[in-house]
C-alpha cells in the first residue's frame, strides 16, 4: 500500500514539474524580447526570389485605397492562413480559437493602417466580409470579388498577409498585380518591404484580380513575439502600419522616390534589381 501511494506521489510531482517547466518555457519564449523600431530588423529578411519589375506608372494623388485582411473569408480547413511558429512549433494557444493567428494579426493591422492612413490624409478604407468561410471564391462578398471591383474602378486594392514560418515561407515583400503595370505605390512598398516576382507560384488568385498582396514577414521569431507580448503589441502594430502608410504617401507623391534632396527619413536609397 505504501509503495502504491509513494509511486502515485512520484508521478504526481513529476507531472506537476513538467507542467511548471512547460509554462515557464512558454513565458520565457514570450518575454525574451529585443524590441526594435527598425522595420527591417523586426520583420526579417525580404523575399530573395528573382524579380525584375519596377513600378513606374503614376497614380492619382487622391487614389482610393482598399485594405483587405488576408484569409478573412477562408477560415475552413484549406486556405485559413498560417497558425504561426508560436502555435505550431511551441504549442502556445492561438490568439483566437475561431480563426488562424495570421488572420488575427491581419485584422489588427487592417484596422490600424486605415486609422493612421486617414489621419495622414489618404483616401483609404477597409472591407471585412464578416463571414469567415465563403466556399465560392467568386461570391460577391469575398475579398477577391470586392477587391477586383474596386481595382476595376481605378482603386488600389491590397491584401495584408503574414508569411509562413521557417522553410515554409519566403519572407516579406509585395506581390504586384498580374495583368497590370506596377505603379509607383507598388514600387514604394517594395522598397520598404521587399518584392516578389509577379508570377509567384504561377500567379496567385488575388494578383490575377488586380489585388496586391503584401507579406509583412514570416510569422515567427521577434516579429511574432513582439506581436504576442502585451507590452510591445501596440508599438509593433503601429510601427508596421506607419511604415506602410509612409510608403503609400511616397508612392503617391512619386517624386519622393528618387529625390535625393529630401530629409534622410524620407529618402529611399537607390535599389538594385535582380
């Protein structure tokens, strides 16, 4: 009887120790941060895929801009977006059990970008289908349908994404429209975040509908840790949003792209293209 009781206690204490160790490891994963205001250090490397496009087409100074949250209408088994390194690799709980972590952050950024963009004078808005899984990609309520219609009327539609972690993803960068000459906004964003080839993966659904895709970065490492940590979350979202809004403004006022007389913070260094 004593042996059974002792064995039970040993198992209990071992289980308690393992639970405590796991919780501590997850706490360390989140708290071990090195926050930076440098966008490149935060989002990691951009795409290094061969890409030769340059956005030179001028845009209207009051061009309407539509911000879409990637995967907002595809939360079924396929196409829901990445769960991120924290959930898949380290076993943390998802930010919202009803949606992928990628969509969770896409929605947060969408809201922030529009809010900051309006304050900076952009003609900017957002769209959220509200329905989290629409099987028909051509349903009029999907991101693709609304974005395509918006682009056909002269607007600039862009879908926000985070790339997969590890070797599954490529990194940060803009995927331009498939059947349209890239414009100065595309060029400005690509200089800030990186660029993907136009024909990436044979031409994705959004770019084939004239909707740009912006991969903010891989959902891993410092980027994801700083998003998940309550102390750095808002600063991280605001930093990314501010940088994208600045890229919009530089692209609209396209002389800023190559004007060497601007202040350092407003000047792009000459880019090299593959």
